[in-house]
C-alpha cells in the first residue's frame, strides 16, 4: 500500500504541474493539450487509488492503539480522497474557462509568477513528505513558505466578472491542496431519537456481527454454496465420471459483490472453449512428445496474461482459458482429448447455467431497473443537499449519502450496458452516462461549497457584527438559488420515480381544485438557452457576487486583515463558481431527464412541466 501511495504522490505532483501549465497557457490549443495529458495520468491514478483501497483493510494494523492519539492519525484512504478531490476541482475549473489566457494571467504578471512558485512548493511537499503515507515523517520544505503566504494574501478583491470565477476556483482548490487536508468535520457520536448518545450494551446484532455473520457476508456465501452445489448435482446427473467439472466454472473468480451475470458467464464460457481447443490442438501436434506438450503451455500462459488485462475477457475469462488448456495439456492417460474436451465444455455450460439461475434468484431485478431507481434516489438526495446549503453551520452526512448513491448509479450503468435486452426496452446508456457525469460533478461541487462555507465561518468569528449582517444578504441569495434549482431537482426526482407514464398522466387537461389548495405547479421547465431563462439564472449569481463584494469591502482595520480578506475572497468566489456550475448542470440534467422520458414513451409527446403538475395533483 505504501508503494502505491508513493506512486500516487508522484502522479498527483505531475498532474498539478500540467494543470498549472494549462492555466498559464497562451491559447486554447495549448491548454487542451496539457489537460489531455493530465487526464491520461488520471486514468493511472484511478488504478492506484483502487489498489490503495484494496489494501486498506491490512493498514488497520498501522493505526495507533491509544484512542487519545487516533484523532491525530490520518489514514491513507482519507489522504487520497482529499488530494484527488482538490485535483478534480482544478480539472473542472480548467474545463469551464472560456478562453486562454485568462484575464488574471494577462493583467497580473506577479500572480502568474506566484502561481508557479506555489505549484513548485506543493509539488516539493508532496514528493518529499509522501503525505499520502501515514506515519512517514520526512521533512517538508519550508524555504518558500513565506512566498506562498504572500501569494494568497495578494488576492484582495472579488472577481470583476463571471468569466473570472473559474480561475478563482482553481486557486481555491490549490489552497485546499496546499493545506494537505480538507477540513472535513469529525463524525460525532451516534444520537438516538430521544437525543441521548448511544450507550454501550448488549446487542444480539453486535454479537452476531462480531462473529462475521452479518448479511453482507452470509448472502454471498449462501449464493456461492447453492450455485456450486446445484452445478455439481446436475453435472453428476448428466455424467458421473466428469460431473465434478461442472463446479469449476462456478468457483473460478467468484465475486461477492454484484456483477454483470450474463457477461461473466459469457466470458467464462468463451475462455473455457478457447483453452480447450488450444489443448486439443496441442495434443494432436505433440501427441508422442509429452515434454514438448508441457512446454507448449508457456506461450499460452503469456497470451492469457494479456487476456486477463483486457476489457473483453478480464480476470474470469483469462483464468478460464488457462485452466481449459492446462487440464488437457497438463495431464496424461485420461482418454482421447477430443472426447474429454466435449465433456468438459458441456459440464461448463451446466455449471454456468446453474450459476446464472441462482444469481437471478437472489438478484431478480435487472441492472437497468436498478439504475432508474438509483437515479431517482440520487436526485432526491441532491435536492436534500441543495436544501441544506446555507452559510450557517450544516451537516455533511447528506453529501456522503449523495456520493454513495452516485457511485451506485455508476456501477449499475456499467452493468446495464453489457446485459442482454431480451424483450425489454433497450438501455439508453448515452443518456444515463450524461446524467451520471452531471450528478458526479454536482456532488463534488456541493462538497467544495461546504468547505468554502466552513472556511468562511472560521474567518467570520474574527469580524464585527456589521459584516455578519452583510452575510445574511448572501444567505438570502442562497435561498433564492435553492428555491429555483432545488425545486427543479425535486420535480425531476418525482418524474424519474415513475417507471413509465401511466394512462392517467398521459391525459391532457387535468383540473386543479383551488379549494383544496393545489395550484398549478410552478413552471420551472423552460426552453433551454432562452434569454429570459439565462437572465433569471444569472440574476441570482450577480446578486451573490455583488453582496460578496460588499462583504469583502467591510473587512478593514483588524489584525491579520490581508489574510482574512484573501481567505474570504477565495471562499466567496468558490461559492459563486459552485452556484454558476450547479445551475448549468441542473439544466443538463433537465435535458437528460426529458430525453430519457421520451425514450421510455416514444409515442407520447413529453412536457416535463405538465407531467410534474399531474404527478403533484395525482399523488399529493
């Protein structure tokens, strides 16, 4: 795990350099080239992150045994998430910059020089301290720490236009990366409904879990046992001499987590057939030369090593191909190879059929159905996160919940793309991919917004009451933002919660009872890219930036004025950028939902406003 952490530190340092070069680029083409190089490194970083997570369980032994020392310990998994979060924010900011170089890079040469010094300082810190590795006490360079502090203190004014917000957000992400850890709040003790903390006591569920008998472990074990038992049983029913071979494809690369059932069965069958055919051909060519027959396995091992790393076959297909050839070329005196090959292929299909049947028994819902359900849950949690957005202290549990649902959505989309359609409606993978990208970006931006708010709260404690009154105006702007974007997300979530438009929703001219207090649903669904729509959306952002400028101008005559003002500028600019991108991504989600509903109902004209009003009238 430490080796992967060090490799990731080198990778992150290189990506940081590329991002800074892209920000300082003189034209769009050069910036795009640097961003493309960083994305290639990002693919390698994702593999390293998965490797670190895989070994995270073994790193529990490295934690300090005393509870009072554990708050000062930061494990590698948390450090990885913090660094990747900051780099992800830089990439988002660069992709939204309309033209290069930005106005800040052109007008202020000192800012560019300071940015390069900051990048060099952070890169040296990452490389020398190996900050991803817990317990590593290497010396962190501090030679240019004062220059870095002066660089941030040079940011004393709010951005002059919306076009400068991405650059300020980029600097905000560098500030987070410079601090080496994101300011996530500590998880408090669990609180019960009566408000008292949970007390230690006897619990049958805890005792059950202490023996490793929780449902997450019992279910995969039961599923594997039933699949293997049925495969051997039916294999012996077909052929007693070769019946036990039907259990081999079930046991190969069995995964406890949910996976694409038909895809895995298909690649196992293909791998088995490939290996078996190779074995039969090898026996035919080297029938009288047993040592040469054994040596013929070497090129096959090399070939299957590439199969295991490919997307087409993966681990399951590669291992099946190795075993298929090994069982024929690696044995002797087992009869004619062609007869054994046919029996082996038949037993393989018996085992895979049993595995598919048991998998469908335990998980009957299709991945496309689960993706639709998870999309609705993601939108509901997104509305909850936006509704909780405020300059007052708030909770971050909803952000973790949103991240979980978005990750689950990505898994189901990947599984649904490779499952057979049968008689069902084909899965609209392109539309779901766009929705997943927008939800993932909004999830990251909401977390950045939470960090900006926390920085702002820390600085506000040092300021006077008059400044806090100005902050109330900012909170009012956030309420307007939540009222428009949050309501739209809620309506979209209600629409996706319905599998198909029933006949009642397809009827036109539904009536509203005024006496029951059910007025028509507000028309949040408008024609995209219209001038009226853009003016209304930009009005909230312009008001927020204007009130932010007033708040920054009121900071004067206090100790540490430059530091407080620079931190306030970065935090408020980051909040403004998050609002801007959240509005844009919400419109993209609206378009995606409209396309998805039209795909599911091709014979019905789709009007999201009418559907939302009818859902509200029918189900409220």
